[in-house]
């Protein structure tokens, strides 16, 4: 590659950080910039208009197979991954990563495979650890990693996890990131900067879509895990990448360890709410059955239904107490 590619990932608190970065970039910034911000599938993608008001650079929503143009900012669209391949952007409705689509890691991985040492990756404010695995991949192929100083971020989890997962080249407060990016992209791309690694022949988009058979997947993707996929309940594989571990199912849903823990915690909470509803409905039904039995002078039957109603109500009360206690604890963290 003759020019750099800048890829930026952000989540909670990231829009504020992005506006500050693009505002400070010079009008002659020579590299293309691709941005992924975690967003709701129903989002209006107003980020494009927000950034347009903050920068002299051209800002556009990602279009499938659109050319990658130096000096332009491209923003991922809701409910689709943004990737790069063969000098073009790809917009792909592939499996979620850590329940996110678009996913920062998906963009970063595709950039590493396509651009190697020409990639400059930036991890900004956000929750959990999306971006960490992708940053490791970029560093493996000789790219540059820039992470926002955690103390400077509105939400420090994503920057902190990115630093813990690998050794980024620069950890900077937000105000210093635009200048560092401008400095890096004006330097020549290392000719032999792949750290001795050959980039896979597989196209990044094929990897995201899991265009392969089950047998190929089982052969390549690590060892079977004891967990089921939180998205589709399918079999999962555990894959170690240096000090990090990720989990992936047959159809391609992917989770970091933090992402898996959060997904399982949410699934547990959902199951508890279902159990609470079922217990309360069972208690109500048992009470009705007791009332009908008494109307018919079936005293012994009525007592059994009443005892069952009391047991169900007691169990429901205990479960409700646990659920609200956990909710209050989460709010106060």
C-alpha cells in the first residue's frame, strides 16, 4: 500500500471524542478514515451530519463497494459491519461481534488483512472491550495502534482493555490524537512492515460471512467450548490469540471473554424474569383452583392448591428480591 488507512472505533462517550478529533484534523489530511461507532440497529445514523458540521473534510455514510478515497471520512451505517477489501469499502450484514453490528473488531480485522502495516487504528471511549482483538491483529501485521488515555475518556473500559490486551504505540489524551494522526500518515508506509507475517488469502468479507463449511470451521477455529452461543444457542469454539481468548459459533457470532460474560449475565437476568412471571402466574392459577374447589366443598383439594399458591408466591417474592437487589447494585456501581 502506498498510503495509510486510519480506522477509528468508539462506543459510549465516543461521539464527543470523534467530534473533537475531526474538528482538529487539517483540510489536507492525506489518508482515508473509516469510523465505527456502536449504535442501535434503528439508529438514524445522524453521526454523519454531526461530523460534517465539525470538519472541513468530506464525510459520508458507508456504501458497499464504494472506493476508499484519501482525505474522506466514511462512517459505518446502522445494523451493518463496515469492512475494507481490495481498495473498497464493504457494507456487510454479517454475524454480530459481542452483540454489535457494526463492530469495531470487524473493521479492524479487515483493515489488518487488507492494508497490513499501512493501518493506523484508534480506540476511543467506550464500554467493554470491542476493538482490543482487532488492535492485536493490526499490530501483528505491522500497523500502528493509538489508544485514548483512559483517564481522559468518558468511559474508560474500551481504552483500558485495549491497553491491557496489547502494547499500543501511543496512549494519548484526546487533544493530542489529531496531531499524532497527521504526523503518522505523512510518513512513508514501511515496505517490510508485516512483522514477517503473510496476510491470509481469504477475503475479509468471506471471513465475516463465514463462507465455509462446518467441517472447515471445526478444523480451523480452535477447540470446542463448553458454552452455547448467546445469540443462536449453537456450539461454540474457543480460540486463543496471544493472551486473549475469543469464542465463535458455527454461523460466526463472536464474543470476547468480557462480551461472553455480559451476554450470559443478560441471559440469566432474562431467564429470572421469565421464572418470576411463571411463578406469579402459577400462584394466581393455584389460588383460583383453590377457590373453585372450596365452592364445590372439596376442602382437602382446596388446601393443597392453597399450599401450592403460598409456595409459589413465596418463591416469587424471593426471586423478585434478588432481581431488584441486583438491579440496585448495578445502578450504584
